[in-house]
C-alpha cells in the first residue's frame, strides 16, 4: 500500500543473521517462501552469525560491506532481513545500501496488503501498517523545519513530522472505530447462532497447511486457496450438516506463522475473535512438512495470545497423500473422544471420518435410543429428521411414532422435555424390523 511494486518483481537480497542469544527457531526456507509470496526475486541469500545485534546496523561492518557489494552487483532494489529491525537500524541500512530495507514484520505486512480482499480485511491491514509506520517517521522530514514567521508565512507551527503523526493518529482512530462496528456485527451474529443452538467450528493452523482447501471440501465452496503463504486473510463462514448431530457453522481464518507481528494480532483481533469464541477448533496440520511439530507449538502460542487456548481442539493431520503408507483414520484419546484425524483435503480422503469426529467431539458422546412421540408431535419429528438424528421409524396402530435415534445426550434430554418418551423395551426395534421404514420414505409419507 505504501509503495509501488514492479510487475516483474523486485530484485532482492535476503539476509539472515543467527544470533547466539536468540533461542527462538527461525526457518530459512520459510523466510524465502515469504519473500517469494511478496513477489520478490531473490538474487542472493546472505547468512551470518553474531553474539548480539549491532545497535546501529544490526550486522557488523564486514557483513555490512558484503551486503552492500551484493546490492551493487545485482542492482538490487530491496534488502529483506529475517529479523525485527528498529527504525534507526532500518534508516541507517538504507543510507548504506541506497535502496529500500524491510524487516520481517514489514515483509509480512506487505503480503497481507496484497492478499486483503474484503473491506474489513483492508482496514485491518491498513491499521497494522499505520501502527508500524508511525514509529518510522522520525527524521523522515528533517529538511522541513517549522513554518517561518512573518506576514503570509505563519503556519500551524508544526513540523512536517508532527503533521504526519497527527494525520496517521487520526486515521488509526477512524479505522479502530470502523473495526469496532465490525466486531459488534460479528458479536450479534455469534449471539444469534448461539440462540439457534448452532455451534461454530473454526479452522486454525500454520499458514499453507491446507485450511482453505479443507474448508472448500467440507462446504462445497470456492474460497481462494493456493500454495502460498497467507493465501487467506478474510474470515469466511459456511453452514454444514454433521452426521447424527445437525447443523454447524465452519469458519475459515487467517493462517498463523512464527514470530507473528504483534500489530497483526491486534489489527486482526475482530477476525480472530471467531476463533476464541468457537465451540471447536480444527487445528489443521501439514503432516508432510518436516517442521510440523514446531508449527503446532507456534499455533498454540498464538491461540494462547488471543485467549483461545481453552477451546476444545481436534488435530487434523492433512496431506497424508504425500506420506508413505498412511491412510485416513480417527484416533481417540483416553477419554474416548476423537483427538486426531488423518486426511487429505485435496484428494478428498478421510472427509467422512472427519465429519464423524467433529460430531462426536461436539456431542460429547452419542447415544442410541428408541423413543415414542404422540401423533400430534409432528413438528418434533420433523426437527429430529432435519438434524439427522432418526435412523429408523415405526408407526403403530394408534398413530404413535416409534423412532430409532442416535443423538447427543443433551439433545435426548431436550427431546424428552418436549414430550418424547424413551421406550423401556429395546426389543421393540427387533420385533418391528419388518415394518420399519427408511428415512426417505418417512419424509415423503
């Protein structure tokens, strides 16, 4: 948003310096993928090691000259650092290299700016960019002093820096006001779904784990999905019908990444609230990636930061088609509830198992019973069919409905409160097998 991008991509020098005191893992392959996702054309990847970052240029004098030589040799237009640079370090490096310098935060912000499609997404990205930019205005306009005095020359008495800071502050305030309205609308939507007793299932996971592909497969949607980092920024909601459970809302969300800039977490809080208020998180994992265990920890760290660590989580190991001798399956925890599902969203493998696992987790536990409802309770019968709870049906001579149901315990208690009676003779199902009718036939009856 803040600069023009050449259509052919910018010739870029990538820089990664391993800091001995830094215990956090930094993935060099991921850094290169970020640069490519932003449209950069990496010409050279320069690495090095330091005990501590230099306060002036982050790198030492020798490495500084090496990077400058690479910039001149490749006529680079941009230098990307796989680190968070201070505003003064960024300015000092630009003076030496005589080209633009971006740190990891600025790079991720630029990718978000390219990916944002909805009005809300663009507002969130602009907010993050402005907050990042506000700390980098210092000395940007030192050639413009305060307005001169004298007739016709008196001005606001502000430097250009102060004017820019005030304008950015006003824009940030306006964006936050707009996003608060978005948050209010989302909250109203969540309340209406809660009143309708429709649970929300939110897809979370590391960027490029296959969330949008899975979302499209589950909901028959055409949400943009690509083999790129941060292909999805805008939260999308769709309704699905779960076996033996009923309706649920599935939410596709922005992917997480290691060292996610704080500005983005704050700016996307309205979107991320869909995650923290969900009834179940589907933690989508690219099980074919060698670093997927580290990525699981990174996602859990972000979930903790946004207050979603206590939400029930079902791990979905995606892309099993890229592994040897793996097949779709559900794994159960010690409590008998599903905790892992192995699938391939792109190949459509294991999707039925995933839907069944979601149903079981949301339901807590499913029970099978035979219930009896009166002839005048057709509305209750229709609701049971709508939710997919009825597996078989028999109508006796008095017009009473005898229904074989499989449903959550909570739903069974609710049905009993509405007038249904649990049959005390389970052999009734076996005795009347010959006159049980199929669901399709019952619906047309």
